[in-house]
C-alpha cells in the first residue's frame, strides 16, 4: 500500500502545483518525475537516463505530428477558413435548426483549431444568428462551445488526443483513434446540444442593445478583415485530406490486405503514416496563403505554429518522462491488482482525467498526464490490447471534458464573449461539459462491453 500512497501523493503534488500555485505543467511533471523516482527507490544514477529516455521517446514519433497539426490549425485560423466552414454549414441548414447548426460548426472547426480560438472567431456569427433567428444567445453559445469542446478532446490532429494516443502506443495508428473519436465526439456533441436547448428562451444577464443588422454588420466586418475567403473545398481540404490518408493507411495495413500487397498498398501505407499525412495536409494548406509573398507568409505561419506547439511538446515530453519513471517501478503491478479487485476497469482513466481536469483546468494537461500515468497499468487493467488502448484514449478524453469551470480558459472565453454572468455560465456551460463527459464515458463503457 505504501507504493499506492506514494503515487497518490505525487498526483496530489501535480494537482496542487498546477491549480493552487499555477506552476507550469511542464515543470510540474518534470519535478513529479524526480519525486516519484526517488520515492520509489530508483538508482540515483539511473534517474536522469530514465527521465530523458521517456521525454525523448514520446516525442520521437509524436512530436513532429503535433507540430504539423498545430501549423495547419494556425494557417486555417489566419486565412479565414473557419469562417468559410461556418458559412457552408449555415447555408445548408439555414434557419431551421439554429442550435444544431452552431454545434455542427463547432464540431468541424475544432478538429484543427483550438476551441478557445474557434469560439472567438465564430462569436460574431453566433450572435448574428441568435438575433436573426430570435433564439437565446445562451443556447447558441453553449451549442457552439459543446461542438468545439467535443472534437478538441477526442479527434486528432488536435494535440491532446495525439499525445494521449502516443503515450498509449497508438501514435502510428491514429486512423482508428480518429474514427472512434469522431463517433464519441458526435455523441458528446449531441448530449451537449440537448442541454443547450434547455436555454433556448433564457435571457442573458447582460443584454446588449445592438440590432440584428448591427450584429450582422460586425460579422461582415470580421469576414472582410480576412480579405478574400477561401472556397469551401480549400477550407476543408487541409483537415480532411490528412484524415482520409490516415484512415486509408490503416485500412491498407489490415491483415486481409484490401489493397493487395503491391505498389498501391505501399503507397497508401506510406501516406497513411500520421507524419506523412499531415505533411501532405500542410502542403495543401499552403493553398490558403494569399498575395505575392507566400513564402514569407508560410514562414510566418510556421513560426506562429511553433510558438503554439512548443508548450504542448514540452508538456507531452514531460508526461512521457513521468510515465517512464512509473514503468520503471513496481507500481503497475501493485495498483493494477488493487484496481482490478475494485472492478472499475475502463472507468479508472476517466476518473483520474476528470480529477485532473477539474483541479487544474487544462484538458490537454489532463490528457497527457493521465495517459502517461495509465500506460504502465494497462496489462493489469485488462486493457493491454489495441482495442483496450483505443478505449482508454476515449475514456481519458471523456474525463478531460469533465468539467470546464473557473480554472479553465475556455470557460472564461465562453462566458465573457457570450456576456453571461459566472452563475449562468456554471448552469449552462459547466453543466453542459459535465453532461458531455459523463455521456461520452457511458458510451465508451458500452463499447468496452462489446469490444473487449
């Protein structure tokens, strides 16, 4: 039991350091790795080697994938592609299903673009639709936030799910993670949408006096700031081309060899590797660059993407180091047998991720830390198969949604841009994320009954 108490103490340190003292997650995880190593009695001269190998090991095959995915997201954000995607969905659903429209827009946009940025970009569209369709902006805000939040925590190439998949040994097989993540994220989005519809007639605490025409003018001004917007094909292509390539690569590697064993199969297998697929996606995204100085613009977007990706890479690497330390200790056998006796199985990753998310606020940190913590325990939990690892990623994603409240930047983006008081934001947004997370976990559990 001493081994378990040490682990609980280390987790407590991570939670307190990141939530109460606001210590950066990278440094917190690094220090936690050293604390765990000394507490579990690793040889002092081996500790640095274990930590360095764990840090480099995870980044060696998932680091570049995170970087390329982030750069694609930056190009899409800066080019106005998110606006094009939103308008495309609005044109097809029209005025019939306003909250559904916002949820679908959020679901699509947040695959490449961080949910915080996506909400800011789409806020004027959401306000314009709410005014025009006489639907409460609260319901529209929650619907948009739920769509953004779902794909942010479940579907690569968003960095959090990529890092979790990498920690759990699925970094080279992201196709199944994308496919399962899309299903779970869709269920979570629908659950959030149902909750959002409870607020269709809720009056905001702070109503503005803008007319629908003024709100629409604001949205048109934002659209104009991007210059000529890309076509729908160009806007969607950098997202769906790499996803399609990854899925085709996964199919090519099936034991049944559906594409044969010749050049075609090798081609799909090559371009289906996540790194190669996202590199293709990046080249496709260059078509969104405007003007005559495209090379200069491209370099600028790469620089901006690297700035965004750097902290994610460091946190992911530190999470890998923490996981490597745990793998080098006997805690896996001890904790695995204890948890097996409790019979919580697939719920264990969800509970840990939800605790970390609620305590420190970042879904990405919850995804990375929990996946690093759980990886050594998979055999004892009965999850050490490809399907078990896949469902573990999904369970961690569900936990990383539960819940978004005052220590989460997304909570403040949603509440402030939607002009909701904190009390209303808790009722509408925070409760929506609780509904989403719990519903997603229940679906994961049902899948586990069938697939494991």
